[in-house]
């Protein structure tokens, strides 16, 4: 139950047609969108955050988003074996990681 047979698609109907249509319409504006981003990037009166976002958007589309490093800590010990101090340090590290973004 709940499993697909070998060779059976999980999405036999394929991508919904509306998504393809929206992508097609959006792609008609690609050049204009890049030109708009470039205009914002070059506008010295635009807020620095807007200029930086425009720069990043152009670079992401030209070269792809840069890879992001993941930091993980793997413990061979069970959480039951860790001290309260060790558990609090792990929790604090996770909380710090979520507030950095």
C-alpha cells in the first residue's frame, strides 16, 4: 500500500499544463527582467540593499547560486548519554544557526 510499482510514475499526468503555460509567459520577459535588474544595480540613488539584490539576482541567473556549506555535528553517543551541559551546547548551536539568516 502506498508504494508505486516498478516503472510506474508517481505523477502519471505529468506537470500540470498551467505551470508550463505560466513559465512560457514569464520567459517572454526574461530580457526585460534582466535589463530592469541591471538598471537597479546601476542606479546610484537606489537603496544599497536593492542594488545588491539586483547584482545577486543577475549573478545567480548567469552562474547559478553558489553552493552552501552545511555544518553538522555527528555524535556516536546516544542523546541519553550526553550531559545536560552537552545537550544545552548542541541546542545553543542550533539556535544560533537559525538566527544567523
